C-alpha cells in the first residue's frame, strides 16, 4: 500500500512543479474555464486511494544509466524498429528516472490486464464463450493465486500444453497475494467458435470470436485506438465478477484511461483540451462507486496515465497522459484539462 505522503504527492500533482529537462508549473498550463461537479471523491470511502499510474519502460528512460541492463522491450525495439509505429524506442520515455527520488514500502500483489466480455447473443453457446474468455484473459493468473490451479476450462481446452503445478507450487500460490491489481480499458463481445485442429493458439483455444460490434453498432464510443471503445459499465461487471468468483479480494484499479492520437500540428493549448478523457474517467468512476456500494472490496484507483510516454507498439504516436509532454521542445510538461479535473475531484 502506498504511504500517505506518496498519496499526497499524487493528489498535488496538479499544483506541484514537475520535473524534467524542461519544467512547467500549473500556472503555465492552459486552465479549463470551469470544472465544477457534485461528483467528487467525498462520495468514496475516506480510506479509498486515488492516483495516476506509469510503468518503468514506458516512462523511466535512462537506458544506459546506473548499470541498467536491457529488458525485452529494449531488445525488441532495437532489433525490430519496423514493429513500432513511429520506429521509436523507450530509451528516453518521459525521462522519469532523473526526477524520481521517493521510496515506498508496500504489500505483495499481482496486476492483471483484462477486458470484460459480454456474450454476443443470449444463446448458451455465446454465454459459454464469454465465460471462457474471462477464464483465459483473467483467470489464467487470478485462479492460481486464489485456488492454486488454472481454471477448468483452460485445463480442458489447452490440455498437455498447459504446465501442471506441483503440490508445493499450488500451496505456495494459494492466497499468496495481499491485493489484486486490475487494468481495465474496454469490453468485447464473445461469440462461440468451432475448435481448430492445427496451429492452435491462445485465441483459438478460447473457442470464441471476440468483436467490438453487434448488429452493426459499436459496443461503445470509439477512440483513436481501434481496440479501445468507451464502455464504463464493463468495469462494474468485472468488479462484481471478481467479487463472486475470486473471494472478493482487495482490488486496486491500476490502469484505466483513454488515449488521443499524437498530432504535432495542433497547438499545445488545444492539445491540452482532453474532454474525452474527463468523460471516460467520470463514467468509470461512477460504475466503480456502484461496485463499492454493492460490496466489492475496491480499495484504490489509478488513472492511466501520469504523463504521455512511450506506448509499446504505438511508440510515441498516442498520448495517454494527464500531463502533456512536448517531445519536440526539451520534454516540457503542461497540465491537461483532465489533470485539473482530477485535482478538483480530489480536493472537492
């Protein structure tokens, strides 16, 4: 669990001087003209933690500093630049490393990225497809740390290709976490699919076709990423699912957010106006609050992300951050409208 001082640091991000090769304060950013709302953090439990997230490779940079060795993504981006949309690497990221000095004591947990899955129709077959998709995407890891073994659907469909746990491994895994981190962005439809006998993969083993539309209509509001549709209710469905199937663990939402495409032709002042991100956060927090009221042990929420950074195969072509990073002007930072909204939400 993060310390109070760390939480205060996160809460204060909208008014603090931000580190970097170039710096910017809140007063140097364009502020939204109004952002009053009766929906604010006082509706959540007083012990509930809010924050924003980042990841090491995406944000830290410092590729050859202090003895840091290469990670998988260093090797991948250097050997296969054609796989990255803009042929970039995370060597610099958001240069977080050179500004990070805090120390933190914590609990042990695991963070699982997952979508939620709805049956494409009301048929028993499609309901089974949605259930299997959750087993494969989420249960693959959640099941062992809760029950000491993989979901039955995985053992049945994957067979000998799925390694078995020893008795000691199973005992060590069961109840081995203090909390469960969940990364949720969107929801898909699942439709039953026939098995294949050759070239079997993770996706064919599920026996499900995953789609984002039904009867010609998208599952949610489209975004600048073709895989991410805004479907806030999915986070509520997922929380209730975890409560009922995985013994209601302490849950932290460790990633939840939306990206906009990078467009350097837009003036910085205009690029800071990220209304879609504010609407995304409000919608998901509403349904997260509903989950808490229904007994789900959600203990914290970390919006994704703290600042624009290197985004895996998308490189620097999309922006998830609440802080704008001017990659062409010495990494100067500017607070986006969503950052001011979060500050106002937290401070009421």
